C-alpha cells in the first residue's frame, strides 16, 4: 500500500492521538470544597457572600463577608472583598463597617500601614454618620487605632518581632484594672 504524497508521518501521529482520545475512557473528576470547615461555617460564609451580593452598595454586608472570609483563613480574599466593598459603599452611611473590616484584614496579613490608613478612614466615616455608628463601636475602633499607631510609631517590624510590636502597641494604651470590691469582715 502506497500512501499519497499529502499524508505524512505527522498526520499519522495526530490521527493516532485522536483515536486514543476517543477510545480511552474519560478520566475521573474529583472536586473538593474550596472553603474548609464545618457545614455551619461554610454556610455562614455563603450567606454573608449572598448578602454582600444582594446589597452591593452597603457597608455592613461587605464587612461581614470580609470578616467571615478572614476567619476562615483567606487573608487576601478578605482584603480584596473589604477594599472592593468599601469602594462600592462610598455613599453608604454604614461604610465604616467595611473600612474597619479592611483594616482588620490587613492586620491579619501583617500589613500594618494600610491597616492604620483604613481604620482612620473608618473612624472618619463613623464620625460623619453618628446616627448609624454607635458610640461603643467608635470607642472600640479608637482603642484599636491607638494600639496600631503605637506599634507603628515604635518602629518595630511586626513581621520580624510580632511580640515586640504587640507589646509596643499595648504600651500606647492606658491600662484599666477592674477588681472586685473588697468585703469587710
């Protein structure tokens, strides 16, 4: 049998590969959950994501989603979610929530300078919308900001010395010790 001139060795190799692809059984596909944890933890993240998608211009759902993803250990995803949520919620009165979540996400990744920037923005947004930002949240964010600023001002690199950074931050806060009242005998 003589092959025509326009069929060569490469053509026969391609034909053999195509026949093998058709005749061989398909490979088994296996998938696993992208987010690890219990069913309740995965549901909480999915619910928070659904709320953030349903309310894209509000700060609270985006902040809750970023916090849920951060608790699951996905630090970069938490930062991306919070930063994008803060951009979409520019006009929202509850924008301070997503800005605060962005700051916490940056701290979880040990990026303290952007964390300080975002908590400053959160405090400014909270001050601008006192009607939806309760005093206790503003006080909590203020303490967090003082702690972070004191750590940064110490000049200690939190990646190299996290304990020293934390101790420097704690020195920036005034300690309050609450003790039980003494009883007289």
